[in-house]
């Protein structure tokens, strides 16, 4: 093996690319190896029949902009603010909040005193973490914030983004979604789509002498004398003293390293991690005469009882009434393709559900329900592509699970530093908490800073 690189990064997800960007900026020779033909992992886009779609994340935290500013790429990202509309039993709540919130909460059946109390308790939690420091679960924090059933459903939206049971979600999730942990209280969307985020990170790496290769699979991480020595790929052997894996902590420990150099206690802890429920996507193009609202990127539909729905999903059943989201980025960017907007509908199925006909039937049911949040949507559709959880890996390149590790009170994530010297793990499966694009970016930045000392 010839040593040409200081650092090899396995996987061009946001964690790996962010780490590579910061390391290459200080002169480290970085090589990123991605098994797919498209970089970005769960933050990427695909084009089908001339229409562009985000195939994973479509909702980004403003805190990420600080990281991109440090890389001199924040302006190139061209971030756009947007609104989120949440629907429950015919009532609507808009995020970020504004003067409209009082009117909307009145529609939830709350009087002025109840609205003021809710506002005070939200401030107490988001500013001082008054409840999450005291209680263990996100569900318990919501208990303290409100007893309004419609509002409780909406505040439990974190379960949809994590794939975890509401009563098993750690209490820090409340601030993660509604507070300033990462900045999801004021989300943004890149003018040129989700793919722009990984593309800019790769641009930093290449501008500083690094490489990003696609269609290259890593089969093994070499370890010599209990420290990283390089990797074996489908193209050959590559030597490096530092290997950063963005392939997930479980894949890293049990497949790439085969458990070598890790204690039984460490491996048993990693085995306890559980993935989230399965996500399915319906990619559509539709005429602009549908009832979308300019500036609204995300529409969220909630069933009457979200906890009941997740209980059904985790028991392996299709729920009586699903939750789904519809993202319409063109209503924010102002872009159109052949006079149409593109929209992506997402819904969840149980991990054990492998019957494609059942999933496709659920997809058609969800499509019919979209008119509840976007009037005339179904009649406006001119293109539709359903990618079920069974098809995701072949069609898009990664498993469709909402989160590779569904964060839970039953276990805690680990640091990016692995027990074997020179091996690191970044991305959504390690700290910091969140399992989202923002936490993945942060994990890459923190890993780079530790390597640089």
C-alpha cells in the first residue's frame, strides 16, 4: 500500500463531508469514498423524467449556516426561510410562530388565559429547559407544556422525524425541534435544493487538494498494532493513519472492522441500538393551480392521536389513520419545471412490513388524503413515482429508515472517537444527539477539531 492520504473518509454523508471540509482546509490530504453515484446520503436529490426531488432531508436548521460560514460557503448556499403548516382535525398551526399563533390557538379551543399559560411554559422550557432537565422523556415535557390534545399531537412531531415511540423519546428532543439547539425553530431551505449542501462541502474538499470519489465501496478497515492503517476497497488498498467512517457505527464496528480491537462491553452497547421505522416516499409533479401557499414548504397532517398511531406502527400494524408530510420546495424557491411544482409525500410503515402491495395500497390512501392540507392536489398531479421502503436501497442507495438509530431513553449514543486509535465514526449514529442533518454536520465538525487538537 502506498500512503498518499492523511485521512480516508468512508461515506459522503454530511458528517463525513463536513469533517473532510474542515480537515482539508488546514492542509490535510483527504480522500472521501462513496459507494453510491451521488454524494450526500440522506441529504441529496435525484432527477426522474426531468423533475428534481429531494430524496431524504428537506428541512434544515439555521445553526448549520454558522458551520458553512466558517467554510466561506454560507452565501453560496443561498438559504431561504419558509413556513410549516401543521393540520390536526381541521385546525392549523404555523411554524415559525408569529401574531397568527394567537388566532390559531384560539381555533384549538384555547382561551386567552390558556394561550398565555402555554406561551409562558414554552418559554420556560426553551430558554431555561425547565422541564427537560427534570423529566426523562419528551412526552413528559409535553405533559407540562399543554394538556390540549390537538396541540399535544403537533408537539409530538419529533416522533415522525425520529421513528421512535413518543414515550421513549428523550426529553432533549423538545428543544431540539422547537428551540435553539440547532436552530430548527427557524428552518431554511437551499435555493438550489438539498443536493447543494453536500455539493458545497465536497467543493471545499476539492478546492483544498482533497478528493471525493463515487461508486467505490469500502470492504474493510485495516488495523495494525491496534491502530488504523488504511482501507480495502473494490478498487484496491489505500493506506492512511486516520479513517473516519460515515457508514454508521454498527456497520463500522461489525462489518468494516469485524469487531477487531473493540471490547465485548463496547460491542454489546452498540448492538442495543435500534433503527427507526421505515419511510416511504411519493414523488409528484403537479400543476400550480393546486392550493399551495407561497412560502409554505412543509405541510404536516396529524391523525387524531399520534401516540396511538405510533403504537400501531411499532406493533407491526398499518395505523387506522396515518401521519404524513408534503414538502413543496418550489413554493419557496419560485422555481417550476414545465409549469409544474414538485412535491414529495412521506409516510411511515412498520419495520416488519415487507408486503409491497400493502405499502402501495397505503401510498394511494395517503395521496387521496393530501387534499386535506392542499386543496385540489390529487386532481393536479401529472407525474407520480412511489418508492416504497422495500425499493429505497436499490432505487436511491440507502435504507429508508427515518433514523439509522432511533434515539431512545433505553440507550445513549457514543462519541465519534472509537476505541481503536485513528478510527472515528461520524454522522447520525453518534453524538451529538438529534440524528438529523444538523447533528450530522456538527459531528463532522467536532471530529475534525479533535483530530486537529
